C-alpha cells in the first residue's frame, strides 16, 4: 500500500508528469538541463526527482558532479502501466 501511495503522490503533480514525459522523449537529462527546460530552481527540481525516484519512475547515474536521470529500466508493474499512458 505504501508503494502505491508513493506512485500516486509522484503523479499527482503536473511538473513531475512533465519530467517523466520529457525523459520518455529524450532518454536521459541532467538535473540542470531539466531545471532549465522547466524554468524551476535546482532545489525544486531535486525534490521532484526524489519523489519520482522513490516511486520507481526514475533512476540516476553520476558523472563527476553532474547527475543524470532516466526512466527506470525495470519499473514496478503499476509504474510501467502509467508510463505507457504517458508515452
């Protein structure tokens, strides 16, 4: 039940849905690039990315000081269903 709550919480925000759609189209983006496109501060973007990561929508990798996000390779079945709807 807790996992389902985090999924609903993650998708209940318009900006988070925009982030997911952007990453579905572009495959991978840095935190800074996402912030520039959405015209949001780095702390705001970081909170959104954290929520999406906790809900299994995204995964990240670090290259030097830059963190890149992409859609999770093996998301939860419920998350996979939502991703198909957003694509």
